[in-house]
């Protein structure tokens, strides 16, 4: 979404993304409270859904136009 907005993250921001750290953070949230984790995931889903709606209204297609689901890890 950052790239589509015309305001992409810097190279250092892209390189600094650590998926293991993010997964560990989400795991800790889940372990401390399933309801809190659910609320967070629901909030994220709504945020993405709004973005999806905005893309469609702007005639830019869908999130899946740039998301390679087949290449995603299942681990």
C-alpha cells in the first residue's frame, strides 16, 4: 500500500523488516490473551478491508494484484 500511495518506504525501512520479530510479537500477544489477539487481528482485517475498498473505488484493482499468495510460506 505504501508503494501504491506514491510514498514508498525507504530502502533501510524495507531491509529492517524482520518477520521473525513480528511473528514473535504476535505470538506473545496471543499467549497473554486470546481475546486481545482476536481484537488486534479484527482491527487489522478492518484496516485492510478499508484499503481494499478504497482501491476498488479508485479503480486500482485489488490487494491480490500485487500480493503473491503462492510464494508465501506456510510455516
